[in-house]
């Protein structure tokens, strides 16, 4: 974590973790993982397979848009088909390229990570805002109400047992999928601006002209994105504007539904905890123990699925070792599971993605009931 980010966290008095509980586990795990890479003489960063994946995902995203932009989408069916394929590529970039790059795990060369991190901007988001939301707040304060931005939901959704409840929540397990689908529409329109302003108030972007420069970059990148994703198609595609806009929104709905479901089922699950700090602002476990208590793996035996979603089915490994490229998670998952078992720490996993979704729905239903149902 950058010193500036850590200072911002200190300034806003966020929860702190115990430095003693399970500390031996964390040290042992890191030593064993380091030994694995040294013994096998491989880098913890991207390999040839990861580079191929990057090229595939970028091609799946851009190739359909190129065809649309040169006027090849002459029928609604073809237009929707191309946009949907592009949406799948967009999800692939989000989960399998920019995610590693912004974590700094794609390459040992930080310039390469920064460059590939801009793929987030190319799909309509913003790398700088995402880094604070995801790397700093979510990865540090996973499932802690008020601190983890991934569970800080609008009033009509309730992702934590400590969040305020209202009557709408009893139906959230039904309508949440619609809002998951709209999540990237929010990213490309309002969310980055809202979070940029909030993060500035929290102490981020506090260098000289930091907020202004970040705001100008967000505006500039979004203009570039909207130009090739929507504006040019509106000018060249020989179809009604409303059809083009609807196809564009369908692309984002596919992306949003895929990304949100993958990320949310990893943390809002029956066996995951939602700890709160004590009166002194302390969390009872150390950071590593907290990650294991708040995170769940799913579908660990499906190599194809894992490849498609950027290894995010190994969320436990990712949260404990975010500086390791996801291409290695399957191989090191055994080390993590065995070490957790050795130290008597839960290692949550679900056999399939479908099972994980079903359990996720169950938690959403319980969170919508009148009586509190989760502890931690």
C-alpha cells in the first residue's frame, strides 16, 4: 500500500487489526508461497498464458466495437450480438487484466502495471478511483460496515447485517440482479465522480492539484470511451438511435451482471463474517485472519471457468496474496488450504459457482428479514 494511501486511512480513523492473533499463520504462509516460487524457478507475476489471455480479452472487447464503428452492424440482431460479445470481453478485461495490473501483480515492472491498469479507463471506469475503492478500502476492510465500499450499498440493497434495514430489503434477492447488471452503467456515468469527491474528503487526492487533475483525467478518459463505444456508432450504424443505445446498455448489463455476481458471491455468503471494531477501533483478528473469515472460494476445480473470470474463484488466495498474479492461484491454493488447516483457521470454499450463487441468494433473503440473522 502506498504511503499516501496509508496516511489517508490513518487520517479517517479506520478500524485497526490485531498484530498478534494468527500472525504466525501469515508469516508461515508467505514463506511457503515464496518457497514454492523459488523452488519452481517461476515468477509470481504474469507468464505466457497470462499474456495470451490479455490479448484474447482485449480482442474480444475491441473487435466487435471496431466492426460496429465501421458500419458493419446493419441489423439489430447483429448489433446486439456484437455489443454482447464486447461486453463479455469487457468483463474479461475487468476481471483478468486490469484487476491484476492495478494490484501490481501483473508485472514486476510498475510501468507495465500502470499501462495495463489504464484498460480500466478504456472500458469506461477509472483506475485511480478503483484502486482506492478496491485495493485500499475493500482489501483492507473486507466486510466491515462503513469501511468496505463493496458492501456500502444504496438504500434499496442491504449487504451487511449491520446496515440499516427497510421494507424493500425483503425482496432484494429478486431484484438485486437487475442492479448488478446496472453496476457498470453507474461506473461509466456517476459513480467515479461521486467517489472521487468522497475520497478527496477522506484524505486521498490531497497532493497539490491532485483532485483537479484526477477529475480532468476522468472526464477525458470517459469522453474517449463514449466516443468509440456509443457516439460513433450513433453516427455510422444505419439503425434507430434508441436501438443503438439499448444495445450499448445491454453490453453493460452483461458486463455488470458477470462482474458483480463474481465479486459479491465471494463475500456475502453464509459462512463469511461481518466483524465490527470494538470501542477502541480494534478488530479482534489480524488482517490475514480477517481475510479468511470474510472470504469464500468457489468452483476450484473448473480450470476453464477460472481462466474466464481471472482466477477470482480463488478469492481467499487473492485476498491473502494480492501481489501474486491470478494465473498462479490454482497451484498455490493447496498451500493456503493446508496452512489454514494447520493453524485451525477456516478456509471457506464452495464446490461450484451455482452452489455459491444459491447460498448468496439465501443470505440476501435473510438480510431482508425483520430479525437480525448474522453475527460477527
